[in-house]
C-alpha cells in the first residue's frame, strides 16, 4: 500500500473491498458489543462453575494463582491475532489470517480444525447447562428431571439450540445485545457472588490461598491422585488445565469483524480486554470460593466430595441460590450463542471462498437480516448430530489397539476433548503462519501493530501454545490427574480422526483451487503470486 493510500486511512468496507470481498453483512456492532461477544464466549462463569472442583482437587487452594499462566500466555496470542485482525478485518478470523499468511491449503486446514472445535464447543456448552436447568425446574415446579438421562439432555439441548439459532438469524445487533446482557450476568455471577460470599463470611484467611492442603500426595488427595509429593512439577501441571479450559474465545471478536464498526481498532482491543477482564473476574471468584470452603479438617475433600461450587453456595439462602441458577443458565446460553455466531461467520467466510461442499448455499446472506442464515442452520444441525453421541456409552472398557475407551463415558465427552485441543492446535498453526509471513517480509499495515516487538511476541506466543497443547493432550493414563481433563489417548485419537476426515474432504474437493483465487490484497500487490508459488 502506498504512503498516500495506507490501510488505516480506509473505511471498513473499503478495506474489505481491497481484500477482494464485497460487504454483505450488517456492520452495526460497536466496541462494547464486539467485546461482549468475545467475553461471553470466554465466559468465566461457565468455566469456573464447571471446573472449580477439578482445579482445587488437583492443585489445592494455590491453584488460584495458576489463573495467570493462561492469561499471560493468551495475551501474547491476542497481541499476534490483534495485529493480524487489524490488517485483515475479515469474517472467519483464523482461517483468513492463515490463508493470507501462508496459503490456501494451510488456511483451509486451520479453518477446518477451528470450525470443528467451535461446533463441538457449542454442543459441550449447551449440554453442560442441563444439570442447572434440572435443578431450577425442581426448585420452581417440583419436576424431577434426570440430568444424566440421554433423552432429557437431547430435548433441553434442542430447545436451547433452537432459541440460539433463531436469535442469531435475526441479526448481529440481536446477537450483540444477548452478549451485552451476558456481560452483566457475568459481572454479577463472578464479582457479585464473590462479594456475597465475603459478606456471608469467609472461613479462611488470605494465607489459605497459598496452601496446597497436601493434594500433591495421594493419601490426602480427594480424588486419589498421586503426584508423588510434587506440586510445581506435578500437581500444578494438571491443575493449570482448569483455567486453560477457560481462557480462549477472545478471537471471536475477529470472527465478527465485518459486522463491527472500525474493526481494525476495536477488534484487537476487544481481544485484549476480554482476556484481561476475564482473568481479573476469574481470579476474584475462584479466590472467594476457596476462602468460603468449610473450615476444619480436609476442606478440599469436603468441597470436592460435596459437589464443588454448588456445595459452597448451598450455605446461601434458597432464593439467592435460585437467582444464581438463573444467572448460570443465562451464562451458558449467552456463551453458546456467541460461539454459534462466531462459527457461522467462519462457515460463511469459508464458503464465500468456495471451501466447503454446498458453498453457494452456505454463503448466502439473508436479505432482510443480513446474516448467514444457511450457515447458522447447517451448524445447528451438525451440533445436534454431535449431541446424539450422548446415547453411546459403553458398559465396559472398549479396547482399540493400545487405546482404551473407558466404560460409562458417553461419546460426546470424548469428542468434547477436541474442543480445547482443537482450539490450541488452530491457534498454534495461526501463530506459526504469522511467523512464516514475517519471514517472507510481511509488514503489518493495520492500525494496531507490534512494531519492533513483533518477532519476540510471536515466538513467545508460539512457544506457549506448543507447550500447553502438549500439556492438554499428553496421554498419561486414565487414572492420572490429567485423565479428568482428557481421556488418555482418546484426545489424540479424536484429533487424528478430525484431521483424517478433513484430509479426505480436502482431497475430494481440492478447495485450494477456489480459495487460491481469494488472496487479493491491495496492501500487498504481489501477495497472491507469492502465496500461490509457495503453497
């Protein structure tokens, strides 16, 4: 781009046109709406209320300090993504960044892994709310819904998914409003609950947060986990996975770039702010929950065996508990809505480049609402197919070569393991793509730039993602502490299956031929030729 026509002087739609795309979506989201989508996808409430018991069981009260490990690591990633998002403010985020950075084949596979992870995450979030819905309907109507019953899970998830899809279809403005209200819910459900617990009275002093309560030893671990007496090199490596499973989703701010005003500035800022405020609110709530655990002998064991967060909050008045259940349900709802919205924009962006079967149909935009309606409907159908996997739960261990599929674990749980590992894989590949682009001489032209820190931040981000991905997928056995977060070799097996399915689809369709025609960027006049030659 010449000095008289820099990228940052272009309007949003002009920049989109310079990348070879016609504006089709409704650009109505402001800074807060964009941030809200990213923050509600990250959703501290959903993560903490789901994983607190595992975190404290693996690492003891000191696990609260591990919150800052993924926050710091992902902030590096957010800086890299922010620079890419500012230069390429296009729906589809990671797919588009990787396509322009390396080439069509590379970008296609990044989009494939990321898209599958998003669809699986919607299924995981929507099924995860069933237990809270069952509890609330019992308190209000006396219903005795079994949260483990497969048909109950399917019906509640189907209703939830239908509402989310309908809201997303009616426009980006509606999606933004749902997410904005979700932010207020997150504030009340994290900082508000922390304040309520403090007023009700903590049972421990601040020093409790620095103790491990000997959970690194099998004899005093409530789940019988044996870390050989090592906290830093044993228990902490597993306990850190509890916050690791929370701090992603900020990248969805880039997925909705084409519906965000001044996206080149607001998207990078939203990514950083979602992580920072997510980290602050998570730390405060986790610390409050830890300090509110029962006093006396074995507070960790009492809490974990009692059911985790519900056990701690059980001391609060019943009316307040019902109010909290409502907050939790809406947090899950808004999280799923934001993830689905981000996934549909990826599918739209993917299909607009002719990268999927039925691309012509999937890339159509509703004339009235200016949303990718067909992509939303297709995503909802795929998500429901994933939910059907809850019906498969073997009564005994299933041997697959040297891999053991454990008894009484439904197939959706195994698939959900890809929700995090697939995200980390697609993040890592995107950051590697940024490294490749820099090595080829790519110069960021967006309004957010890392400047002389570009190489350092990008390499550190790649190192964090690589090491944490290894920690997430390491097959250390079904009885190990990590076995509560992944299923030994099953997590890697699911990754391989997703990769193989993607490879077969790629070889049948050869989407690189159509994706390769969408590499135009006026900021890099020779970019298309260079990418085509090196892909």
